[in-house]
């Protein structure tokens, strides 16, 4: 998707959780890969501050696979 487009992402490996801010981001998607998403932070600490998250729900970075970590 192009930057500035509405977020409509199919999360094949993710169970969509109704109140998860990452399942239902309210901002434009900057980039998408097979294992991760990137979008601007709602509360940026500097101009251009972005979040890159894995498609799969994880509690911490330590639960990510090596492939997921390399993709982010």
C-alpha cells in the first residue's frame, strides 16, 4: 500500500483482537512485509517516529522468531 492510504491489512497469522491498537491501527500504513507492519506513532517523540511491529501477536521481543526479528 502507498503511504497515506487507509489501513486495511489482512493478518493471516494473527488472531484479530477487538481492542488491540495494533490489530486496528487508526493511522496510515507506511510499509508492510510478510511478517511486519510499519506506521507512524500516535504519540511521536520526534518528527517521523514510526512503529514497526510483527504481524503475529507477541508479549515481548523475546517471543519473536529469528525470521520475525530480522524482518522488523
